[in-house]
C-alpha cells in the first residue's frame, strides 16, 4: 500500500504543477499505445509457436507409456525409470535454460527467438528417434533414456524462451492476455492434432495382444466383452504384425516433426520481440539467488503450488488413460478416438473460459474450471463399460481440461507484474519465473508417472496381454480417478489463499502504467535538456 500511495502522490504532484503540455509527450504516448497493440496476425503467429510443445507433449503423455510397454516391449520397471528420469531431467533443464536465457545478449532478432531457431532441428531429430525401435535389444533402455532426455532438453530450449516471450511481445496487460488466449486455443488445438496424428495412425496398426492361459476361463475381471476382444485380436494378428505397428509410430513421429519445424518458422518470422529500452535489467544472479527471488514472492509460491497439484492430477490421468481404456474399459480399438474427443472438447471450450475469466475473474475461473472435471472422473470408473457413455463423459471432461490449459499461463504474467510493482528496481527476471514454474510441475509429474508405472509392475501388469489381473484393473482406476481427484482438491485448497484478485490485478496494472509513463517522461525531459544544451 505504501508504494501505491507513493506513486499516487507522485502523480498528483505532477498534476498540481503548471507545466505546459508538451506535444512531443502526447505524440510519444500515442506512439507507445500503438506500439503495444498487436495485430491479429501477430497474435496468431505467436500462438502457433505454442503448438509444437503441446503436439509432442500430448503424443508422449498419452502414448509413450503404452509404446514402451507393448511395442518396445520393455519391462515395466525399466519403463518407469525412463519416464521418471526423463521427466526429472526435463525439470532440471528448465531453470538452467531459464538462467541462460535471462543472461543472453540482445541480438537483432531479440533474446528469445534465437533460442527457438537453433534448437528446432536437433529437437525434431531426437524426437523421431524416441519412436524408433532399434534392432538391438540389450541397449534399448539406454537408447530411449538418452534420446528422451535429449529431446526434453532441446524442447526446453524452445519452450522456456517462448513462454517468457509473452512479456516481450507487448507491455500492455490486455494485449498479453489476448495473445495468451490465442496461444492457449492453438495449444489445445495442438493437443487435438497430436492426439489425432499419433492416435489415428497408430490406431490403424494396433499392436496385437497376446492371450494368456487364464483368459480362457471366465473369472473375476474377465467378462464376455474382453473374451470377445481376444477373438477380434486373433483375427487382427493375421493382418497386422508388430513390425507394422513400429512403422506406424515412425510415420506418426515424422508427420509431427514436420509440423514442429513449420510452427517454429512461422513464429520466428511472424513475431517481433520488443527490446526493453526503458527498463534496465538487474544484475545477473546465481541459481540459488534465483530460487530465493521467486520463492520469496508469496503470490508466486501459492500460484505454483496450486497449479502443481492440479497439473499433477491431469498428468496422472493423461499418462494412464490409454491403458485404462484398453484394459479396464475393454475399448482397445477405440481409445485413440476417446482421447481425441477429450482434446476436441477442450479446444472448443477455450474461448468460453477466456470469456469467463474476463467476466468473473481468474480466481473464480480456477475454482469452477478445476472442480467441473471431478464428477466425470468419478463417473468414468463407476459406470459399467459403455462406449457411448465413455464418449459423453470424455467430452464433458474436456471442458475442465481446457481450464487447466488456459489458467496457469494466463495468471503467471499477473504474478510477474505483481513482483515488478513490489520490486521496481529488479527487472529482467521473467524467464526465471516461467522456468521455475515449469521445473516444479515437471519434476513432480516425473515422480508421479514413475510411481504409477511401478505400481502397475507391482500389480502384475502383463506386457501386450489381452487382459490384465484384477489388481491392475484396481490400480488403473485409482490412477485415473481417486488419485487425480485428491490432487485437485489439494490444489483448490491452496488457491483459497492466492492473494491476487481482480482488484489487486487492476491496481498493479495502473501502477505499472504510471511507472512506464514516468520513465517515458524522464526520457523526454532528458532529451529536451540535451537539445537545449
């Protein structure tokens, strides 16, 4: 409040002076306002840059686990190691790249865009090799671990600068929020594209399951629909081989790599990064200084912790939903279409959530959007397996997924603005705030995915089995329903103490605008003094 009062007093003192209005100042203010405006083309080009992260992330999130288990035929224990180490390594690279980005010198292309340009070629090569099954068997675990970690590193070199770019495409908060809405729409559309490409191409060449001796006996956990599925798979085996399934994964990854490159090119040539001419950057800081910086800002900590738990819930659901559809619901040949329905519903409802948070506030949108998915998580495990009901539930769940995509990236700029208001002399740390948010989320998701895959191993998961033991069925229900619901509830409790409501957000916006106007006035006065001398 003291800073706000000081700023207000400073503004009033300026108004009380009889200083004549300088036409150059008026022209400068109009020019600054026009400079901060983004055209629809600029917003679309910026938004397209978010698609590669979501397309590849969706393909990896939904399909990597089942690919490692049923196509690469790795032991669940080793698959869990790959998933955990890959995610943990990905988490570690985020703050590291964040610091490197924040220390990058300004070039004629900007500070963020060169990272995006140079990381793209190597990223697509490493991504393709993740979905390639090498001819040797002994070193496959090392193969997937190396290329998975390498891709995560290179993708971080793309995504951290891209995320921080939000703060440099415009100084106007409304323009940034609008660009973020465009970005979230394209990113959720990217998840649809990733699900469609990976799911439909791979779905046409599903790896045939292997009947086990117990499948011939009708026992607990084996119903007539699952037994019928065995007969269908027995027919499929004569047409589709495992080699054809491997080829399908290669084709899907090749298509995704092409889209990745195209989006990076559109972003690089369609977006102009604005230099911080009037905002001097602070001194460089060490890794631990950065941690103290971001963790010392209360609103940031509460925002990150809240979205940490909600993101974990959706990642846990995402990582295990394909297995849940195949083995618990018995919808082995339809799971790719069910995933597509979820992502399509999320894409269609992004504009609704953007309108909702504008109308009722971002904090209210968090509560409504996050809690809306809980009933459908309960319904999907309680209702007997039915394809039509599953499609309906999946579409409804996609509405909540849209809110989970939009809200974190829409609220992070508010936290950065709040920090700048409270620390006006500490500038140039935007990449640190974004990278640490991604760090905490990815590290925790790596732990959750590793534990979930290990739990399937302990439950007795059978690679490429037409059916699974009852313990696996129970474990999958916990992983896609009970555990995510608990995480969502914890996240909602944390959000109760999140302090940046609409009143504070608008107040920060006005204070930052006054700071920028005062800086611009100082520059103008300095220029006039120089001319007089």
